[in-house]
C-alpha cells in the first residue's frame, strides 16, 4: 500500500488517533463541480462506490491518467489507500524512456524541459481533482463522515520521497510521523516505509473549493495556482 507519484500506486492507513468531526454547513465545492473542472482539462472523472469503499479515476478517452481508492472508517478517519497520478511531480517526466537524463547541451533539452514542466503542471491538477473528489464523496455520500484523512508518502528513493512529501504539503497535508518514527505495526499496516501524513477534512475543502470552482468556471473571482 503506497502513495506515490509514479505509475505504481499509493498507500495510506489508519495509524493515528481518531479523526471524527462534525460536518459543517459551509458552501464547499461539490462532486458535480469537480466533474465539470475535470472536463475543462479534457478528462473524465469516473466513480466506483461500494458502501464505505471508493475508487475514482480520471480518463483521457480510454487512457487512465490517475486514480485513487480508499475507504471511510467508522472512527472518523479516511484511509487513503492509493493515489496514483502519472508524472505529477515532474521527476518522472524528466526520465527518458531509455533511462538516464537528457544531456544539458542537447539541441532539444530546452524543449524537453518545457514539456516536462507542462506535463507536471497538468498532472498536479489531476492530483488536486482526485483529492477534492475524495473530500466531496466524504461529505456527500460516505456512510461515515470523516473529519480527518491519512496517507503514507512512500519512501522507495530519497529524491522521490522528498518530492512526494513536498507535494502533499502543498495539498494541505502535514507530517505526523517521519520514516524513522514509524513503528513495526505502522509498517505492517501500510506495507512499507514512508512519512505518515494527515489533513483536516474541513480545512482541505476550504483551501481547494475556490480553486476548483475557478477551474470549473463556477466562480470567476478567485485566482490561485499550484
């Protein structure tokens, strides 16, 4: 179980204290608005729901470009089992198909860097949409409202791990336990090593509602970026 930025998948768990909370009546973005925002990026948000379990995926025609799965727990903590978005960190976008990096003095080096940057920017939006879709499902359809969400930013390689932690912090997550602080039971629960992170559900929706609404063009007044 793992949360990472490549094509392999993500992981999360329930290794903290309870996260139950009271659902507010604030005007947060809805799942319908997230779907409209996805359409503006030329992707489709598809859902698979079974009780407290969810899986959501973004498709560009028949090609899956990102997915997330997990479940709501009765004690009020969302278990983010997977968040997979191809190349969202830009780290994967810089890797050449045959391995290694493009030489800095190569004729097409600047073009490749720009392409990688563009891919990373769009992919970050995919990660935002998937994460906000989870928040909307939590508020609108989950059998258990969860006041907190947890994930494990997997540590397979130092540079990748640093990028993952930085990215999740940009989303609004905070570090709860560093890799060296994980217990044996933590590692068994999540199936690996990494940084345990969490976020308050209301704070997360408060942060991203105006941004997603702007992307969906349901609120043109707010400007923000990743």
